C-alpha cells in the first residue's frame, strides 16, 4: 500500500511556494495546507507574484518527470499584460525569444500564444492590480512546454508588454477549473498521474 499523497492547490498572489517563513510577514503554503503530511512538497514552483495551479506530493518520481525539460509537459497560463500585443509580438513569443537566466542566455522553445477577445473569468486578486486609465491592457493565453524561472514574465517583457498578472490554469490535464482561491484538494494518485500523462 503506497503512502504517496497528491494535492492540487490554488495559490493566491503573495503566497510563497514553500512551507517555511523566512520573515514573520511571509505568507506560505503552511497558511493554507494545514492537514497534509509533513513530507509533502510542491512540484516546481510559482513565484510570489504569480497565482494559480500548484501541485504538491511526496512522490519524488512526479518531480523528476514533470520538471525534466525532455518530457515537455504543457503548462497553460492566463497572462494580463500592459498594452495590446501586436501580431508581430505574438509571433515572436510563439517562435521563441532570448531571455536571461542567471548568467546565461536561453532561447525559449516554441509555444502557443492567443490574444483573448474578452477578459477571462478569474478570481479577485488581493491587492488588485494598479488600474491606469491611460494605458490599456490585454489578456493572453500562453501554453508552454518548459518552466524556467520567471519565464513568462521575461518573455512578455522582452517583446515590450510587461506582465500585470499571471495565473497558471493547468499542467497537462490537471486544470484549476472552479477551485476556490486558497483551496487545497487531495486527488487520487492514478487520476493525478493519468491527467499528467505520467503513466
């Protein structure tokens, strides 16, 4: 009988993707994930300013398969950007741009980018983004098969459209759906791995 546990968490803005507080003011996973085993940790991470789907497990094989770039698992993001991206900017994002990772330059893999006609239905952010009457904004749906540090933010900044809000909607077949902000849900191991194409 396996003691592996699998969880899906809807990470709010401002929450760190870790259980330890490095400062008393920090909001961490420990503030939301109160009844899960001590050996469960996030698979990958979302930075403090990003929101959305975060997976947690004590099954280390999931970590290896999901985070290894050679497996190319898809990750879908809703991205609110400052300005209205041009067709040229979207084509650049899709074909790949050069971003800086620590001291190296990384050329991002081809990805899918769609300019949404309407604002998607998303949870309220606390605090809300700063509204500017003079600067329009737009929402993109971006599907990537890699997850470098702050990659989406760096990509959008590279083509001149800074990110205002970033929400991970899905990893492969596991979707955030209507899961409430801050909610953590335990998932059956077989369904979890099947949805992530790990079987």
